[in-house]
C-alpha cells in the first residue's frame, strides 16, 4: 500500500539508519516521498543516493539543508554562499523539489538580529541566480524565535516570504 501525500524528513530516523536503510524502511511502509539531509546523502555519496532514489521511484520533497548565511566576516559569508551553491547542485542532481534553507542565527558574539537578517537576504540573493538556472526552488524555513540566536533569524512566515 502506497501512502499518498506523506513525506518523511529523514532526520526523524537518522539515529536508526543511514540513507539506504531509511529508504528501505520508508518503502516497507509504502512511503515513497522523502526529504533527506545533505549529511545523509554525503555519507553514502551523491551518486549512490541518486541511484537509490531513481531505482525506487522516490520523490524528494526537499533536500535539507542550505542556509546558515550569517557570519562574522565577508570570508565566512562567501563560504556559506559557496556551500549553498553546492547544495543547489546536489538538490538538482537528486531531482529534489526544493532546497530547504534554515537561515542561520546570529554570527558569533553579535546581538544584532537585523544585521543577521540582512546577511540572509544578501546570501539568498547571491545564490538565487544559480538556483534558478538549476531549476531548484529555495524553500525558506522559519523556525521558532527560540532558535533565532543559533539556527534561524528568520522566525515568521512573513519574514520568510519577504
């Protein structure tokens, strides 16, 4: 029996299994849509992950995660942008519906959330042409404000849409 309309974020079973095993678990329960994390894909290799996805007719509702744009200096911000471009390429290679972005929190020692949010806007603006060219939508995931300092200075749907 195939379960329609359900996608499993593979982070939910990361402690129990690697990528291939997680796919087997999902398929055993009729789940054919998944959202893997980049570290899970990297552990098995992008090529092998892609082969597993295609061989099993899986739908990737997203690849988690890109983002984490804020950094204390321009070099750190450029590294984040480069990593996000690689994440876009990985999402395209896997045929993911989107790349999920967790914005990132405040750069080390900063208390300036407005500056961090500007860094996110600038980072997304730098990655967006590459994502558009690759046909990979960027899905900005707002997180609860309790994560603003370390994970996500984007905390509302309004901020994500802006």
